[in-house]
C-alpha cells in the first residue's frame, strides 16, 4: 500500500509515482530493477493519492489525501543531466516547486533556487533537517514527511541549550473527579473517618475537615505499595474484596471464565502475599465480589450469582437459584447481611435477600436499577442497609428490610448541579449520621442520613466522552477552566480546592481560551469521536462569553481551512490572511507557547512517534520549562527550549491537555477517557 499511483509519460521515457510518504518520484521507464535510481520531490503534507502527466509531458499533476491539495509540477529539461549510458533519452530533472502548495515558503525566495533534486536509490533515506532532529529510521508517514520542517527557523539569537535535566520535582497535589461510570461502590470511609476512593491511576485519601488529599500513585511497572499480587490473572481484574479477617483477598479476572483467585498473607500485614488457590467462575460478565464471615465469598453479575466456600487450599462454588421469588436478571451490587446471608441489587430495582444460595425475600426498592448497596453492623448488633438506584434515590433500611428514611437528588436544591442522577456508590460513616454518595456524573458528596441535606461536596468533574479543553486564567494563578464532551464548562479554584459548574453548554466542546485580561472566554464546539466521525450540531462554531457572568456576546462559524498533515501555519490576526514567510517570524516573541510543533519544542517527540502521540504542550511563563501531555498517560517536563526529559504519570488514559498556571507554580493536566483534571505542584 506504500505506492498509491503510477503514470508513464506519453513519450514513454519516464514514469512518475506517488506514495504514502508524501513523495512524488521520477524514474526512467521501464524501471525493472529493484533499486532503480529515482528523483524524489516533497510538497504534499500527506500521502499522495494520484499522479498524472499532461498530454505534452510538460507538467505532472498530483493530488494529496489528507491535505486535499492539487499540485502542478513543471517538467523542465536541462542540458547536461543526461545519463551517459542513455544519451538518447530525456534526462531526469526536477519539476519546479508546486503551484498551490500549502507549505510555508518564503515569498522572497526565488522559486527556482538551483538546488539539485533529492537523488537516491530505493530504500535510502535523505539526510535532511527532519532526519537530523528525529532520526532517519522512523518509518511512518508522520516522521517521514515532517511538513512543518520548512516553517521552522531558529531565532537570530537563540537561547543557549542546557543539557541537564530540569531541576524541579512534581507532586500531584489535587485531583478533581470520581469516576463511577466505570466502577461501582468505590467510595468508602477508612478507620479514621477519611474518605477513600480511586480514580484513573490514582488512589486518594480525602480529609473532609481540612479539605486536603493524600494521594497515592501506583506505578504499573514497579508496583510501589504493600504488596503486588501477580502470576494468575492474564487480563484485567474486575472485582476484588478482603475477607472479614483481612488475611485473604479474593479477585475476579477479566478472562472468559471470570476466574476467581484466592490470595493470602498469614500475618495480615500484606508484606508477603501469595496465591493460595484458583477456580473458574461464570462466563457471564462479573460485576461484584464480596466477603461473608467464615471464609466465604460471593461473586455475581449478569444473570448469575456464585457462593464460594474456602476449605483449606480448595475453593468451590454453588450457583444461586433465583426461584419463584426472584427473576433471573443482571445483579449489579451486593453486600453481606446477618447470619451469613447476602443482599443483592437487581436491574429492575428489586432487593433480593439470599439465605444459603436461594432467594428468601424480595423487596421493591427503586424505580429502575438498584446500583449500589452498603451494610453496616450497629452497636446493638443489628444491621443497617443503604441502597442507591437509577432513580436518584438513596434509601436506608433496617434489618427487616423496612425503609426507615430516603431522599432524592431531584428533591434537594443543594444537589441541583448533579447532572446524572444514577447512584453508583453509597457508604455509611462510623457515627451512622452521614452517607457518602457517588453518582454517574462523577459527583461525590456527603449527606445527612435522616434528611438528605448536603453536608460536604467531595468531588466533581466531567463524566461523558473525553475532556480536552483547558485554559488557565492569564492574571489569576489560582483559577482555571475546562470543557468536555458532557457539554459542561467547569471552573476550579486552586487555593480553595473546589470545582463548580461554570455553565451548561449547548453542545460538546473540546477547546477553551481566556482573553488576555481574563474578561472573556472563547469556546470551540464539536469534536471527533472516533473513525473520523464528527459529533455535535455546532461543529466548528466558536462561542464568545463574558467571564465570569457567562453572558454570550456572539457566536461565529469561521471559515474553515484545510489544515491537516501536521503543517505549521501562521496568520495575521488583523487581516486573517496567512503569512507565508516563516523566516520573517523567527524573532517574534510569542505571549504563550502551546503548539506541539515549532523550533523551541523539537525535542518533545520521542523516537518512532506518530503525529498523534503528543497531544498538548505549554511553555512556562518564565520560559524556563515546557510541559507536554501524551498518549502514554505521561505528563513530561523539559527545559525550554527542550532537550532533556522528566516524566510523571497519574492519568490512566491519554493526556489531552497541559497548562502552566500564571505563576509557574503548578501544572494542570486533563485526561481523555479518564476525564480527570489533575493539579501538579512544582518545586525546585
């Protein structure tokens, strides 16, 4: 598929080709040898889709794929270039520079600069500025074409390069978002009453009194924690639970059989955990795992529930029977109950009480699915149960499964900002006065048990699609905003460690920017949701809003320019016209630098990268450092201009944006599929 088009000239002496590397090549005809000599010409920023000679062989017409450009190359016969062995043939000479090319060429330069064409044998790389910067053996289209190279010009007095690593450290200080759409019942209180949850590649301990977080990041390679349990699950781990004595862990794998693994640490300190036994589970999707007293476990999910018993080093299960009191359906959650019994939440909103492996009682608990359950033993030895459902209700039940209190998110004025009402996690604190609630829209908060009154907002963030738009306030170093595919703009206060909904948008958005004084916001609507599909009725529109009032000033659909193939283009903001001379701009001092291509960020691209690997970059206000976010979930910091590296990881998805705060004390990053916003503190 590398060569897309071939056309022989009408005289039968030459043949032109177009390939996936943006090259137009000229061979003698016939070209039967494997390493036939050719002349290569670059002009397209994307793959060349077609090539044709005109009738009189004076010109070659080529078309580009992603750059959608039609180029006309002039074929000039020059004396003295004939091959001595074939002096009766038309010599191989370069066409002139293409007409209508989108490359940034200096208009002051003569079109015919007299330089010889690239002359090589098949399989030989050309020694260009691009190969010098990125290596000659990269081999993909992005690194082979490098159309921005022609628009890179060093400043007249470039800053001296510093080969040392950046003399700073990064510490993840704040994390905004709790992701219950991909996890269930992941909000809990620890023994000290602090709130514990996980999100992306981060574990968080939140102190509600001081509004501070202790963040633990687990490195997927080193596994720096108490213990790493490996050696059995070949894919992911979908559910995990401790036994009641905390000396045993049960985990369910993402293999076809959803196999159960039992791990133990005889001392209970989990400094030396080891695999004890394994067994196949159910082929249907697993959604939960819980522990019962006396070394018993329960797992379940779509149309199944398994009751496991551990005897010595052997684990076995009995499949649950729904019977006449229940309907076989997906079971979304579970909790242990009195006398070695189990409660499960069903997709139709029913609450099932299992004795042994049979349903002995069924209660209609919610309208729609029952998606969260939590049980706790009271001082009087009775159980209290909390449930949450798709209907946005949280209900409290006694041991007889009689409802003692309930509240609805819809009915609470303090919770009106919650966008998706489905309850995905509930927990009761040790005083039995507060309920910790997590919703599908990434909201986490505490409420009073009896009334449902809001006590504390714990977390909030974007909850649909991806998050790309990020802007820091140009004057206030404590403020920044994000926009996402969930049609929400959020504003953050770094100092107060808070995040609130700034405004609801009419469409998904993936770009946002402040005006220089911070009094206006520009929001870019629409986005690519995969396989080139554009989503949103306002694709390409830009809305301009007053800040912080969010009053819309006007909305515009600017003329669309076909900018693709990693070109580096410049425009005059007063006229809107393209400025084609890159050299004339080499000494311009840019107010900000957030472009992934350009002279000061040549070193951010790793070897063998393609054009989508680095998603965002931002130079610090002092121009001391430059930060990047990439598809490998890394936030990297380089010296400016960048040469050496430093890496920090916290996102579990591709990093879509990075920005320095105005005072250069923090870096803000956003994740794509994990939709998280992270605040990194910098220190020397």
